[in-house]
C-alpha cells in the first residue's frame, strides 16, 4: 500500500502531452451527408414549369416492353395503323382485336407537327378509353 509521490500520468515530469496530428473527418462527413439529403429533397421542388392551357382528355398516366403498335396521324388528318391507312371508326375495334390476347401491348402515337395538339390528345384518349394503358407520344430530337 504505497502512495504515489508525484502526480505524473505516465510520463516524465514537466513534459506536456503532444497534440494529436490526425484530422477527425467524421463531423465533416456527417455535415456533407445532411447537405446531400437536403439538396436531394429540395432539387425536384425547384423546377418551374411553364403554365399552359392543356387540352382535356380521359387518358390516365401510362406505364411503359414488347414490340409496340404505331398509330400515326398525318397532316391531312388520316390515320395509319403501322403502315396501313385505316378509317378512324375502325381503329379502336382493330386495336381491340390485336390487343385481345395482350392488353399490355404498347401503342406509340405519332402526330405530324402541323396537326392540332388537341386532335392527337383526343386520339390518345380514345385509345386509352378502349382499355389500353401503355400509350405514348413519339417525337424527334432537335437537330443541332
């Protein structure tokens, strides 16, 4: 049972503890992760759309995986199913006959740029009201 004679903590008397030369990056990483989450949440909210008066249709949201059918409306208003011209009244029955085996068939709607947007949307609405859910518009990329 001896008593310590001096208050030294494992070292020589009068020597200071050396400063730690390592950088603790844990707080830095924590702050960066919080900032990343904040930016990921706020970035989609920063996009601003141009207000337009869109035509109304009963078409729902589409889901997009097989060879698609292509319905085309040219500048004269004529309808084509694939490459064959078709009467507008016969389009939905023909699509129903083709899609009877598979209602998940994709249908691409191509419209000439001189055709009114409302006409193209009415065509899409008719196709979707016939029970086809995978209807999409086709466009070309602008030339650079």
